[in-house]
């Protein structure tokens, strides 16, 4: 009896490796970086080159990770990071995908790299996506953190995108504002509360500074955010007196801690600022996505609440694979002492997401 069970388990493992072999190895590398060296032994390091893509009058720099025989192409959109497309984790992910036969293109998104939305993010990502799609099919896109929203919007604009991924992303920026400032998020009447780090508040202020129409106010808000990110206790009172009404409204919203005050503070924002926040929120465009939607989110994420991914999945009307990862936070796996059962469940869900990402040409329904 024991031998029979052992043989059955072995056959099941072999079947999983045959079906999910590449995805399983990549998922293991992503979840456990220490395994990366020996798992990469049989793969080929992709060559990295740099290209520029025209977006209107702007030139967008992008890194291309080229495997010897690419099966498909994927555009990766980084999140808020001064390192931009060269963030170590983005580089690592692009290289790992390239080693598994994926041609990967990672554009530099200026607003995300300088922590201030510029309003041109969607156009720039769409230009890169069209550039890649014109040269190789099938093509997909994956956005991370605050880069996921513009990535989904660009996918909806371009249209011919087989798979779009949102990992730690958002549905509506106003929900993120409420979460970062008060720690509260909701979904279908269920209320959640999570302790917030002050760092996130000043990161949010930097991000919001880009959606203010007044150039002087934008510069002043950026300066306040930069000083408070460097030293949360810094006195920026003198800078704050320079703000006009639109800038003061954004600062009041970022400083707010009361759940009941969010709606009135949002209403006090200038029409231009509210319009920009709405334009960068992908929820209304999700039903227009032609391809599959892959959604992953860490339950313990303290930058963007996991309920935003629940909203995205709901809007996809059955065309999304959703994985809420219980042992992950915003940027990756938590400590090794998490529940083994949760680890296994998260590993399985991560592997299925990766498998879908690696094979954008395959038609699937969820």
C-alpha cells in the first residue's frame, strides 16, 4: 500500500514537471533566490541591449533581454523606483524570463522613476508595446506595483495584447490614497484596517505632486516629499507656505489620517487633479482588455491593498486568473517561518500565474 502511494506521488510529480516544468523552475527561482544559481545551470543567459522608442516627441529608453530562440515577447513595467528599469529585482526577473525563452523589454518610465506621475506614462508604455508587437507575436505586458495601472491602460489602448499582468497593482488610485493615509480598505462591505508606515505617506505625496497642474506647486510638493522621505521629522513649514490652493489641497489629503475626511478632501482637489487620478485608474478599462488578465497580490501589502486586485478580477468577468498570496508582501515573499500549507498554496498559485505568463498564445478561460 505504501509503495503504491509512493509510486502515485512520483508519477504525479513527474506529470507536474512535464506540464509546468519551465514555470515550476522559474517560480522556484522567484520565491527562493538562493536556488537561482543551480537552476540556471542548464539555461542560456539572455543578451541585454538598449533601444529607444519614439513616443510623440519623447524618446523612451528600454532594455531588451534577447534569448537565442524567443517564443514570445513580454513588456515589463517597473514600479516606483529611482533605479527605474535597472532596479535589481526587475533586472533579475527579466533575466530569469529571458533564460526561459521569453524576449523581455523593460522601458524606463520617467514618472515612476522620479516618484511623480507625469501624465504621459500610458502613452509611453503603449508606444513601447506597439514597437514590440510590430516585430514579434504574441506579445504580453506585466506591470508591478504603481506601474501595473499604466500597464493595463496601455494594453487596453493597444488592443492586440494576448496577456496582461497586474502584480501588486491597483484598480482606482483614490482607493490607494485612502489606504495609504488612513490604513483602511474595503471590498463589498468588508472593511479592513492595516497599520501604515509614514514612508508610504511621503511616497504618496511625491506621486501625487505630478498630477497637480501648477508647475510651482508641483515643484514645492516634490521638495516637501523629498525632504520628508529623507527625514520624516524634517520641518517643511516654510515650504508649505509657498503652496497655492491646488497644492494645499493635495498636501491636506496626503496628511489626513481620518477615514471620514477622505471624501471631502478628494472633492476639494482641483478638477485637473481629479481628472488625472481618474485617467490613471485602470478599473473602467479592464472589460476592454482582449487577452487574459493575470493578477497577483500579497495579502500583507502595505503600499497597495489586495482588495484592489479583487476589484480588477471582478471587472474582468471571468477572464482573469487571480492569486492572493498569503505569504507575500508588496515586493516579495515574507520570512521562511510562514505556514507550510500557505507556502505550498502560494507556490502553486504563483506557478500557474508564471505558466500563463510564459505562454501568452494559449487560449484559456478561468
